[in-house]
C-alpha cells in the first residue's frame, strides 16, 4: 500500500499495543515502524532492475524481518525512552512490522511473507491506493490522537478505525469473487477458450475490476464495473513471446518472466523490444492502448552481449487522463 496508509496502520497498531502506557508516542513509533519495510526501494539505486524488482517486498516484508528487527528496535527504544518495558516495545514494533506486509499481501504485487521461501502472497483484492480504506482510518486515528491516553474514547476511536479498515479488506474478497464470476460468465457466453484468468481492482476503488485472460496465442484484457449494463468486452493482446526466442535461456530474462508470474507480452517499436508486465494493466482505458503501467525496454550490452532491462518512464499526462477515464468507467458502460 502507499506510504500514508502504512503510516496510519502502523500508528493505529502502535496505539493498540502501548497507547495506554505512552500515549501519542505509541502512534509515533508505530508510524515510523510502518514505513521501515518499504525502505527496500533503496535497492533500486544499487542494483540492476531485475534484482531490485526481486528484492521489493521481499526480506523486509517477511515474518523473519518482523521478529528479528522487533527485538533490535525494541532494545534501542527501551534504552533511551523513559518507558523501559523492553517486551512492550518489542510487541509494538513486531505488530507494526508484521501488519505492513499483511496489508501489502492484498495488493497485486504481494509480499514474500515467508521469505526465504520463494512464495509471494498476492490476493489482489485492493489497489495500492484506496481512499475507502485509508480515509476512514485517518479520521478515527485523528479522533483518538486528541483524547487523553487513558480515555475510553481514545481506545474506542482507535478500535473503530482498525475494525472498519479490516472489515473493508474482508469485503474486498467478496467483491473480487463477484467480479471474477462475471468475467467467467462473459467468457462462457462468448465461447472463449482460455487457460487461466486473473482479476484485480482498478486504481483507487473496488467497484471497477480488471481481468487478464490467457489464451493460446494472446492475452485478453477486460474491465467490469458493478454498475455495468452492457456485456463485458475483451481486447486481445498477442503474446509475441517468439520475439525473445534468442534470449529464452538468458538468466535475467528467465528471472523477469518469473517476476511477472508469466503474465507478460513482448512488443516492438522499430528495432526496440519491450517487456510488458500485464499484472498491473494499462495507463489508459482507450481501446487497444499499448500504454502499460510497467513496461521495460530490453537492451543488449554491446560488449558482454548480456541483456538488461530499463523501466520506461510514465507521463503525468497519462495519469491525469486515466483518472478521468476511471471515473466515467466506474459509473458503468
């Protein structure tokens, strides 16, 4: 999830663990702990693109990290804070660290909660930024913040924030199932033969859902809103996997395919090849758009002949245009 949401979640968890003992300091340390796992993005400054993608939401989002560093930070804080309960501080940092990847596991990228095992949990029920999850959470946290630390109202507000946000997460599983069912019906009604289907919410909401459908030679992409009145339409994007036949045995290419979980297409513009990760969809809802959220140019080193990937920059104009398109599409086709 986005940094603000993780800060709010960490603060609420910190309050639940030590709010009665240390007041707003519990929220402060919880908020700090809620952001620490995302420091793995620093890896992008020191490693190649493929390695940075593998590291993202890896070790720092694992149970191992939550346990080990809860002791480290718990010891550090208990050394200089007036409240010396080592166990209490460890509990605060553990739960703030642990709830971070649990929340991230609901997004499309997912988390390696069980690192070092190569298993990434990705429920794909919520977008990385969702106001319906975050805004109510912030409101109740602010209400709690301005109450006395021993006040029953403070505990009530904080619990309500946690309860409402958790209930919304549970609801997203139901919404995902309903959307998945609608996509399956549409494929059946249109006599589409496919091997697998993947669904996820569109940006900023859980009313509009996206689907990727794999067929023999192409992927079908589609959108469905709960307010739709017309049949779902699928747009075909050829796999073009044969374009990277020369790199089929290349280690970095194999790692990139693994990262995408096999949901990728290859496109070509003039002599340049691009690797398109389909799991995150498109930056446009216009028909036959080629503006993928995550697109990487495939480049070959002239000396070593090895390949490397470069993520293509995103145009802010595309983002603004997408927001307008999303609002119209959410209201139905």
